[in-house]
């Protein structure tokens, strides 16, 4: 009887340990994906700033001429040594997809502060809000930044 009780206790302890190890591995994998998603967002924002710096804001392909809204996603890729803004979603980053969505920005005429929500009467043609989103396995992370035409 004592042997059966010892075996049962050891079996329960072993099951608990295996469950804890499994949870730790899943947590570690999930955390790793979050770190990767964060890196991909930062990389896309840095690429967006580099793209802005390399093109004429109002010219063909410039940020002043992009389509806005959730129905018009973009992504950046390198072509001939330069960043190129492409329509659509980038799915070439392993299990991740990423996209940039642009929105117009309005500013209070008196203070020049960004208005929220957007007011079409006070649109700032030299500023865009960029939302970078990375998605994977039912998860999604986003970050926003303002891109300004500092060359004006």
C-alpha cells in the first residue's frame, strides 16, 4: 500500500513538473514572438523615416501623395539600394505580416497642436500619422508615429 501511495505521489509531482515546464516553454515562445514583433515595428518605422528623407514629399512616390485609411496599407522594401514604398502587406518576414497605414493629421490653427479626432478643415499637408502593425498567429501589435515633411 505504501508503495502505491509513493508511486501516486511521484506521478502527481512528475505531472505538475511537466505541466510547469510546458507552460514555461509556451510563455518563452510567446515572449520571443513579442520581441520579434517589436523589432519589426521599430525596423519599419526607421525605414519609413529613411524613405521620407530620400524622396520629395509632394513628388511622385512621396509621402504627400499616399492614399490614407485602413483600406490602403503599405510596406517598405529595398530595391536597388533604396527604400521603396509598396502597396499591400509585407508577408515575407517569417510567420509575421506587417503593414503601414497612413492617416491625415489636423492641427489647431492657434497652437499648432495635433487635433484628435482629425478635423478636415485644419488638415496639415506636411504631417501624416503612420500606424505600423505586425500580426502573427492571431496576435497583433501596433505603434503610431507622426511623419513630418521637415524639408518644406
